[in-house]
């Protein structure tokens, strides 16, 4: 098992006998100068079932050979010479200090160091358009897709990008375009959901660390209703735009008796809780004599039939207001 130090997370900190704490640069630190700090300090608190590697206290002694131990259910580890040492709830640095304190009764100037071999339990948040949003445990090594799976997978109305936020104590997120927020406390990056789900860019399916926040935003939708074959909400693609003809195509075409001269786009008015009607001459557009009209997020394209147009429009507005009867489709 590769240690977190080997993974460039910067969890392992060796306390030298002189009390000096050398900085341990992470891979992300090298890639992003904004994430550099004088010393990468872990905020991880040790817990049950964590796997630790202990080195020390003296390199020349047999007891100094690396030893892998597990934190038991009581939060203790078993160490030669001193027996049980309670480490649960401590950072790596605090656990090293406690271990060296106990070893000092038997060894002069002990230099024990602790590496975290494997994380077994720490919380990470998965929020937004997933089926089971909330706090989930990072048990062992969990990738981004595995954490989304723990959250029940994405909902049909999920967007096309995932936002990851990480405390800089854990290093910058190892993704292209990762930035540090204005406070300097968090590294932020985005990945395209489809790319990692289809393994187009497998390296972006990164390991998730404790206290990471994974946000899956809800996609912007375009609604098509009226005299079409498949009414519903259609998710905008990665380019975040769709034309009227594309929307009609997504709705599998027009119904048996559409009033193509009096279609409408109902668009939310900025800063107001009402929609503006925008007339659309579908007949002209379908004949290639008019310019196709671009739709925006949350637009409603209404295609009336030749009878009962006003009644249908009122029913549409009521359905949108109550949020009922609207299916969502992903292209």
C-alpha cells in the first residue's frame, strides 16, 4: 500500500530530536505556487481502523524497523516497549509527540515517526443533484466516482460539471485549472462529469480526501410542452445553449395539429417572478425562411394546437408553477 506521503498528500510529518519540523512539499504544491506554505500541516484526526506505519525510535535498533499497526476500536495502537498508546482524535503530529513521550521512559531521545498508510474513516460531503446528498465516509482510498456512487449516483437533472473544494492543508487539488479561493484556505477545481464517467480522462477521477466537498450542480433545463410528441424538460448540453429546432427535435417532433404560427417562448424576467412571452413563428423557421431562435436556461417553449390555445397556455403555467407533470430528459 502506498503511503499518503508517497501520494504527495503531506500527512506524514517527522519530528526530529531537535524539535525542527521540516516542510513536506506535495505534488500539488509544486504545480501551484499559490498553495505553497511554510509547512504543510495535517488536519486529519486519526480514528479506528486507520493503518499507521511507525519508524523509530533508533534506526540502528531492531525496534526501529518500520512497523504497521492498526488503530483499534478503542482508539489505541500497540507499540513495542510501551504497549498501548491512545491516538484516536489526534493529528499525526500529536500522536508522534505522545508516542515519543512514552518511549522516552525507555529510549534516550526517541525519534519515532508516524506515516498514515491508509485512511479508513473521515467525512467528505457530496451535495447537489445526487440521490443521497450529505456527509459520507472516506473509508480507505475513495475516488471521485466512488464517492458519487456512495451518494446514490447523480440525478437525471444533474449538470455536466462537478466542483471539488479542498482545504489547502491537504494540498492543491491535482487537476488542471485548480485555483485557490480568495481566502487562501481552499483549493477549488471542476471536472466534466461525462468525461470521468466514460473514462475519457481517467486521471481526473482523483482520490477524495477527508473534508473534501463535492458539489454536483443542478443542470439548466429547457422545457418543451404543448402539441409535441414528448413534453418535458431537456437538459442543456455542455455548451449551455439550444435552439428552438433542437428543442423540437428533442421533443421528438410536433404533434398532430400544431399551431406553428403562434408558438411562444416563456422566459423569466430578470429580477421578477414572472415570465415574458416571446412569439415564435415555427412555420417560417421550419420552412427555412426564418432565423432559428436560441433558448436559454429555464425557457419554456410552448407549441399550441389549433384549438384551445389559451386554455392550454394557462394549464402550462399552472403546471410549471406547481412543478408537476414535468419529465426531465438528458440528451
